[in-house]
């Protein structure tokens, strides 16, 4: 099977972000989405450390380390972009002013529950950040993750076993093998990589999947 690279996953997520959307990209893998947003669409990227109007990553050597996102990565600012207090940024998130947030995940359940801040393993460092506020406050929550762990276990599960970030908050999960819609009706395969059937996805994930 042909797995998508992380950049291909980011480009796939970017395709589904509409004109005029206010979007928060979570720390880690989701930050790559900002490099693939269509230039013909006006899309407003927000960061919980107090930025609105972020652009793509700067070219190597052009970083301004006073201009960073919540993951401490150097970013650019588009014309009209602005800075504001951290508390105002969280107020924006909690009050429902973010159209879409894109988060990483350790597990997503078929009903849309999200676990992305702690594996529960001894010695693991919990890192909730603003994920709980975003998962519940955003109008839509997308997840971007590799489908399988390094041990071959599916991150798409019937019920999360890791500590939860939010209940029934995820609507779509983008992975390196397939895109899934999740929610009250369970998980549905939107598309899969070339050469991978839905029956094979059912075996890989171990969960019921609708076509």
C-alpha cells in the first residue's frame, strides 16, 4: 500500500478548509497544514499564544524568533495579521469563534471521542495545552494522525483507553492510509489510499467501518 507522507496528509487536510474559515492548527503534525493552504482562499490562522493571520513557515534563515506559534516554531504573518493577549486568544477559542481546529491524537473513537494529551504510561509527560478548549470550542474538530502506532495498533478505536481530551468532538480523522468521518453513527471511510480496500482497513483497525 502507498502510505501518505506527512506533507501529503497536510495537503489533504488543507483541501477541506473552506474560504473565510478561522482555523487553529495544533502543535506538531497539524502545523504543516499552513504550508499547503490554497493561496486563492482567504483563510485566517489563529494561534493560542495570541496570533491571528499567520502565513506559511518562513524560509530557512529568514526566521524571526520573536514571531512564533504555540509550538515555539517560527511563523510568518500575513498582511493584516495581528497580535493580542494570550487570554483574549483563549476567549476566542472558548466562545466558538474558531471554525476548524486541526489536532493530533493518540486515539480517536468511532463516535468522535478524542484522546491526545496523555497516554497514561508511567513517566509519560502530559501535554494538554489548549487542546481541550479547542476540541470543545471549535465548530469543527479535525484530527491528523498516522493510523497505526509503531507497534501496529490502530489509533482509530471503538472506545478510547487513554485519558480523554473531549467527548464526541471529532468529526473527521485524516490519516496516512485513509480519511474517516466519525460521530454518532460510527466511522465511515471517506477515501483510502490506492491499493487499500475497506475490508483491509477493517482488519487493520479492528472496528466496524461503513463505506
